[in-house]
C-alpha cells in the first residue's frame, strides 16, 4: 500500500472535491481518516483535542464539543453517502468518564472510572439506540452496565474477528484476544 502510493495520495487533500473540503474545514483530520480508509487502510485512529478538563470544564467543552459533534457527524454522513456505512465502524470514546461533581476551586471535572460513555456507528451494527444508563447524578451504572472488553467483543464480531481466538504470548502460552467475550448484544 505504501509502495503503490495510495496512502500518499490519500494524504493529499488537494485532490478532494472543494465542496467536500469545505465541509471538513477545521476538522481536516477526519477527512484524512475517510480518505485513508478508502485507500485500504484497515484501522485509523484519531486523537482529537485535549479532554482533560481538570480546570475550566464548561468553558473548554463549550468550545470543543460543537466542533467534535460536527466532525463525527460529517464523517459518518460522508461514509453513508459513499456506501461505506456497513464496511466501516466509527468509535468515539475515552479511557474513562469524568467526575459527576465539579472539583473545588478550578471549575473542572476529574477522572471517573465507574461511568463512561462511547459512540459506536456503522459496521452493520444496530444503530440508533442508547444502551444502558447511569444513576441520576452520573455516579454509577444503573442498568445494562458494559465494560470495554464487551464493547470490543461486539466490534470484533462485526469485523469478522473471533473474540475467542487465541495467540501465543512471548512465552509461547496461548492467550485469548479478550478474556471477557460476552458482547454488547444490543449492537449485534
């Protein structure tokens, strides 16, 4: 793929239709991601923005969230318009949630592992649903609590990867891809 130049061509956004480039103005890395997928790249990871809002949480998110919302919506719309919605899975999440209470003195929110959320779209998965909920204050899972391996299990299944498959570690011992292979059944 690299030797053929397809990745280099995908990285050249000047080749994109000007109307499409205009839709992605300010969020060009999402257009690059779409072009890389079209070029045959199997997995694209984006790191967008700094989300560590230990201070000025509301001010920071007021600026960041509308841009991220536009970026994800534009990418998913574009994937649908190109007939790629069943071939591409878009996932947006962090490594943990944020504290339900504002911290003292800095108007920020700190790390909070009991509750987090994520967005999963495409790949032939069942869309248009909110799965699970938290307590009223967002402190703990209320119903349908899932963990990251369960989300990954559903994603792997949609990609045709057996989450129960094994590989040998450095010592030659077989290890499962995922120890917890119970998928988020609502997605399948």
